[in-house]
C-alpha cells in the first residue's frame, strides 16, 4: 500500500511539474517573441531575467531539500503534531489551564 501511495505522489508531482514547465516555456517563448519583434524594448529581457532568477532559486531550494532528506518522511510531522495535541489536552485536563507554549515540545519520544 505504501509503495502505491508513494508511486501516486511521484506521478502526480511529475505531472504538476511538467505542466508548470510547459507554462513556463510558453511564457519564455512569448517574451522571446516580444524581444525579437521589438514591441517593447527591454520588457522581455527584464521579465525573462526575473523569471529565471525565481525559477532557479526554487529549483535549487527543492534540490537542496531533496538531498537533505526533507521529503523522506512526509507523514511523520502530522503524527507528531497529533501526539503533541493529545499531550497538551492531558496537561490541560490535569491542571485546569492551558500549558505554556513549548512545554511539551522538549518531551522525549
């Protein structure tokens, strides 16, 4: 079941990235056409540079996160958050007041 879920996530992610890349390529082609036709001198160049800077920044951020392993355990934070919520509720029931922020965060798991 886990392999099917992981495969579905990878396929969906690939489809989304390819669609975004198609839109990006289309926009780049429009800007290049604007430059070649000399419709608005300088408009296309500044837009292309802005898009490329943003695209490369996001690309490198995603590659860095992938290489650091941030995409390995996508479900873990959800379960830790739910466990912390249960701990906070237990403290609140025992003391009659809400615990201080971070009071449970240092607890060993």
